[in-house]
């Protein structure tokens, strides 16, 4: 697999290595979306990853809180199950 080296310049120099297939995908999306540069797309994708990581951490914290509540109150568990069934069933 051939690696092309692409340097993205931001406030500090960052160098990333991309294989040619990924580079072609990036170029295709840049062209399709009429973005200014590869850097614009890469920066956007990095922000998406950081946001997803933040969401994942918050969801994990909420799951821990739910487990703590469930351990204290079996009634809570039953109410939570009913709520989930309503959500999954479209409120039916």
C-alpha cells in the first residue's frame, strides 16, 4: 500500500500520512462539496471525532448514573423499561 505524505498547516505544523486510496476519497469529497482545501475537510472530520468522543463520554456517565439509580430502586428500572418500550414503539 503506497503512502503519500500530506502536510496540513495550522497554528502548528501537523504532518499526517495518508494512503493513496484515502487521499483519493478526500480529494473526491473536497471537490464534490466545493471545499477550499483538504485541510478544511480534515479539520471538519477531526472535530466530528472529538464531538463523538465527548458524546460517548457523556453517555457513559449517564449509563453509570442509571445503573446506580437502578441498584437503589427496582421501581425505577420498571419505569425506565416502560419508557424505552414507548420510545421504541413510537409512543404507542
